[in-house]
C-alpha cells in the first residue's frame, strides 16, 4: 500500500495561502539550497503527485513551459505520474496525467504498488482527503511568519487524526520541516 503524503508550505499560524508573499523558495535573495535539496529527496521517494483541478491547471500552465529550471523540478514533474481529481476535466493535456473522478479512485490508487503519492497545494482536495482519512503523512514546511488570515490546512471543526512527529529539521532561512504520521499509520516505518 502506498502512502499519501500532504506536503504544504505553511505559516506559524497555519495559513497555507501564499498570496501575501511570505513564500520565499526560489527567491534569489534567500539561500534556500538546503530546502531545495530536501525537496529533491522527497521527490525521489515518490512516483506520483495528486492535485485538485485548480492547482493542476496552474501547474500545467507553468511547469511544462520552463526551460531554465536549474532545480530539476520541471523534468521531474513532466515525467512523473500526475493525478488530478475532477468531476469536470476531460483531457488533462499534460503527459503522464490521469483524471480521477473521486476519492474512491484515490483510495484505489493507494492500493496499487509504488512509492509515495504526494499532494501539494490543492487545498479543497486536501481538506477532502483529511476528512476521508486518506492522509498517511504530513510534511509541513513552516515559515517563520504570522499572517493572521487566509486559507488554512486544518479548518475549524474538521476532524483531524492524532499525529506523531517523526522528524523536525531546521533550514538556514528559518523554515522548519515538521513531518507527522497519522495514528492510522502508527506501525509504518518512518522514512
């Protein structure tokens, strides 16, 4: 069984909406080479990404067009299996992409052999994955910023499983990676 991993960039106060400009990875003014190296390690452990339709369309409109990406993210995303959960999308229009029609198909995907399935962004989908108890691990890149408003990973009133910290790792920029396993995966080995 494959793990479904939610990876999010998040502020100290739980906001994942980066429209306020707090997200700095890729900013030439900040040495984020250690974060990029960590992301490449995570990428090597997965063989699929899972998006909601809006995030998928944003990614599809950006990454295939990149020609000067020195991080390798463009090549990885273009080659990796991509899944988009949508009730309305027809042809995904990005190679190695498959449209899933709902959470039952996500559950079936988890049952197939393979490495991690990573979902990033896609907050509407992620909220549905959390509610359906489909998330095995959270990888939260916590930025030393308080925004005070915006979309949050865990919404008020949502049932959130008990989490067990399996790793915390600080980076030069002040960002800290917190990796949590859900209690439903308590017996699974930490990677």
